[in-house]
């Protein structure tokens, strides 16, 4: 029965009557998969598995047994067995699952071999980093004598799933939860093998939102109440946030990335609740929580290259996302989506993630469902960043069109940022880290500010305090800088508005490609741009940009 099912999926199968015969076959052939029972004569399945796990290029190993012994299961899983399935078995489903597991192992092996070849090639070239040429971009390193392997599109695409900071149990829990044919007990068991995830979902499932009875629910009941597919997405999203907090990435501000992950997830939850049509929410929370994880994975895999890119961004004033795209022709989110796809995470869940580094104009070319998911995640990320209130100099400042904000934010973006900040403060307090968010009252410098467009959807006003400015329409002194938000307005609207203002020096913010005519004493600064570029465009009377960013 097992061989018939596997052959139906394309496997060529050999059969062994016990462990000794199995090892003889393996010694004389190249096998991708071994399916073994535990109770066998001469050499049992446990002994066979231990021997297989010692092989350098071992096959995928699946235990298929009726022996239910927790100690043996725990021991085998700790040793690295790929799967354990108990009889009676749905053979067709088992065979299909084996195809996916074998393909995933082959992909990891091929990627590892490619990286090994690239390392050998790099050593042979003996290239020094001093003036490494990343697709034409000249970057100076802080340690010019240190040899490195340049980060290229090929090497980035060769990264395997082992570079992801997720445990196998979390990925398996997500896959099982998103599979309509899996059992609730199997989902709960996978979650239970990851203590932190189990504790977080138990806390959430027993909250007043999901449990009004007051009695403590078991994991199986929590999966049912929250919804199995939502549990799968939450499992990966929760693990993503905690994984970011624990990552050791020297070139990145890890605490800030962690806060932003929590905040973006909180904002996404708020935006989903505001949607009139809640049918297309797959992947929103997950993509929001993981929006910067791809960059951290790259920074960990290629520390020298990412540090050099960041140095270049700080010197040139460009956004890091712009440099990444220009040097690699692949975005950090696309790279992360590819790795999750290798983990067999459903495509609809990782769908929004692969598009969130596209501009709003580029998103217009997508299918409506893909566009909606990506836009919602991008807005959630921006709301989360505003709630945290702290910025990297190389952060890309991309203001959504008013039409997008109206679609997803309801009445006021300021209200969503406030709600996100409150939710973030609660989450950080649970982790014992209640402080660290930016306090807008620290902005001491007055700024004469005018928004020509829709004031309810004014993002710029929420950005100015992080640059040290307290915006005011009328109370600013004569010496204060004037900032005019002219995003999404016509030339006539802007001309009519500024003609009524005093003739003080000022800055007009517009979108790239937008036609703007201003008075001689005002300059125009276009967005998108880096945070440092925007901050430096506004003359600051008392503090430097570097101090603001710190």
C-alpha cells in the first residue's frame, strides 16, 4: 500500500524486510527517502534511523509506525528525523507530503553546493573588499584589508531555508494549520513542541476576545476558536517577531526592528478590523510582522556587504532599499518570500510579502487581490513605524496616496497611529520592556506647517516631531522654517494656498514627477526619499541629523 502510493507520486521504490537489508540497499544506491517502521526484526527502526542520521548526505527520513511511545518520539525528533506518522494512514496524503519534503531537502542541498562553489571561487580570486564593485556601485569598507564574498543576486538566491530564524516545529505548525486535511490534534502537537509559541497562543486563546467562559482552553480548543488557518499565520507571525528580537546582526538596530515588527502587526490587526470586506486577509498579519526580516537575514548572511551598503547609504543620503534594488535586482521581501515558499508555506499567505517593496504606482499593475494585500501591509508598516517614532537615516519615506489612506484608514491616520502605539506599549510591557518609544513632546523646535491636501490623512505632520520639529499652523515665530505639504494636490491648488501665506522661507514637499511652481524663497523636495534626506532638507536651528537619528 505504501509503495503503491509513493509510486503514484513518481517515486521509484525498493523494499527491505528489516534494518540490515535496508542499510545494504542504501550502501549500494542513492536514495532520497527512507520510510521505516520501528518494530522490525534484527535491526529495529530506531537503530536504523540513528545510523541513517550519521550519513553525510542522508536521505529524508520518515517514521511510519503504530508504536506510540513519547520517549522514542522525543528522542527521534531531537536527533533530526523529518517526520513521524502513526498508523492507520492516509497513504495518498502521506505520499504527497513526502514529495514536498524530499524536494525541499534537495533544494537545500543544491543551494548549499552552490554556496560552496561560490566560496571556492571567491577564495581563488582572492578579491579584497577595498573597492568592491556591486553591479557598478563603488562602496568603501571600514576594514579594507578584510576579504569578503561579494553579495550578488546569485548568492542571495542561493540562500537556503536554513538561513531563516524559524524552528522546524513552527514551520510545520503553520503548514499543518493551513492544510484543510490535517487533524486538529496534529496542529496542536506541533505547536506544543515549541514552548514559546504554545505559551503565546495559549495566552491569546484564553483572552477575553476568544474565551468568555473564564475556563482555561486546551490548545486543540484554541485552534478551533481562533481558526486553524489564522492560527497557522499567527504561529509564524509571532515566531517572526520573537526571532527578530533574538537575532545577532551587528549592522542592524535589532531592538528597533523588533519594535517595528510588533507595531506593524498591531497596525495590521487594526486596519483589518476597519475593512468592510474581510474575505481577503490572508498573509496580512504575517507580512506586516516579517516586513524587515528579509533584510536581517541578508545582513546575517552577508554582514560585510550589508554594512558597506549601510555606510554608503549614510554617506550618500540614499535609502537602503534603493541601494539594495540597484545592486541586487531583488528586494529583501522577495528574497524572504522565496525562502518561505521553499518551506511549503501556502502562496496566498506569503503573497503580500513579495510585493511590499514595490512602489504604490507599481502596485497598480497587480491583480486587485494582490494589490489590496500589498497596499494594506505597506500602510500597516508605515503606521507601525510612526507609532514607534524612531528612524534609521536610510529608511525609505514613502507616503501613500490619499486615495489609499482613505481606503484603508477610515477617518484619521493619527487615530490609527495612536491605537497602534497603545497596543505596542501593552505588548512591550508584557516583554518587560515598557520604555523606548519616541516621545513627541521632545520636539522643541517650532515649525510653521501647512497641509494643502486632506488634513485627516496627513502623514508629514506625524513625521516632523521625529525630526525635532513641533508643527504649528500659526504659532510659529517669524524665524521658524515653513514646511508645506503639497502631496496629491494640483498646481493650481498649491498656488492658491501659498499666495495666502506670509512670505517666509520654506520647503514644499511634493511627489516625484509632480508639477509644482513655488515662490523664489521656497525650495521643493520630492518623495520618496530617505529619512536623512528629508530631515536635512529642513534647516534645523539647534541639533544635527545624526543626533536626531540617535
